[in-house]
């Protein structure tokens, strides 16, 4: 379980209240007088009756004065963002990212640094993907790596590697490491993190999963390969699944935040799965991070 149940989340993306389409403001439930333009928070479940010029429906925002799972620093930053929203200076989803080195950041393009105990420092783009519960990351990464290093593999392929969290945390256990990531900004930051950690044997490729796996396969001379897969919620694309089967790694550790897509991806597999290990990264919600290890079946 997560070491923290409350005040663990380091990222919020609240919505400011936008006005309904001008011609239909009074037609919306109760009229414009019922709209709080200083509100920032979550969109209501029900759609409003008004539409903008593009035909998109408009919704009211449920104002969030304080979020019990967000860090104290994020909650302290909410009033300033609410003032900006009321002045009309904000539109679209906002960003508030709390980091150990840079404090609370609201610019999605700013590069920030998070220092994780035992794992070191990792730089990433504030609006990019990085686990939002840093309190559980050291234990979670350790579990994934303990599964990956069994039987002393020589090569690690880190698929959907982001800024290199698994690649660099486990760098001392492998002779060669390939990180594959489709976002060029994340790849550049992964290379920067590798240099900061002093790991020159880690190579990062800017490619989608399937093309990255094919490129890695062309340079491999060892069968002692383990793959760590940490895809987005929609899971692996069909082409990536085929590329994994072609690579034939000795073992795969599949990390997922959606057990349904993980189960779908593992239906066709010449592997022997182990029992999954779950981590409560987003308490008290229903979402879990699940890591499952698969071994290649012996061929007769």
C-alpha cells in the first residue's frame, strides 16, 4: 500500500469555469447568475444545454477549495489560481505540479526535478507523465527491478520508458539497456538524466514501441533479455504485441494501471505468467498499479 493515504498527489489539473456560449447564457439552467466564474475544479457529470460555435457542450465546474489527496503545497497554491480564473486570464485545464526541487509549478513546459530516496534525481517536463505519488515510487520500482533481474539477464529493454525511471534505477544490474519512448522531449530528458546518473551504457531511442523493438532486435547479440513494459492506460497496440513476440525476451515485467487492458494484451503469449503484485498508487480511488512477470515457455 501507499505510505500516504492523503496529501500524496503531486499533480492537479483542475478546470477553470468558462462562460457558456454568449447567445445561450440565459438559456442555460437558471441563467448566467448561477455560474461562479472564480470556480476551479472538476467538470460536472451532466452536460449543460448550451453549445459553443463548434457544437461542443458546455458544463459547469464543481469548485474544489481543497483536495484531500493533493499535497499541502498544491492546496496552498489553489487560491492564487482561483484569482487568475476569476480575472478571465485562464482557459482550459490548469496544471499544478509539486516537486521537491522546484516547488509548485504551473507551466506545463517547464522542466522540473524530483528527488526520490534511494533512486536519485529525475528531471521531466511538468506537464509530462511522471508518477503522481512519489511516496510509493522507491518500493514500486524496487519490486519491478527485483522481478527483472532474476537469473541475471544481460540486456534490459525499457518500453514506454519516459524519462528513464526503470532504466536508470536498474542500470547497475545490466550490461546494456535500451529505453524506448515516443515523445522526443522525454527522450532528451532521459539522456540528460542518464548523464547526471553517470550511466553511459544506457541508450534511449525516440520511437514508438513497435519500431523501437525492431531497432533493438537488430542490435542484440544476447538471448538473456528482459523487457519492462509500462504502457499508457490503453495498453499495447497490436503491432507492439507482435514485435514483442518476435523479440522473444527471456522474461517480461508488464506494469499497468488498467488490469483489463493488461489481461487483453496477455491473452496471446508463449509465456508462463506469475501472480501479479498490485500497488495502491492512487488511494482512495479504485485504480491500482499492477506488475506482472511473464517467463518465456521452454520449447521442446
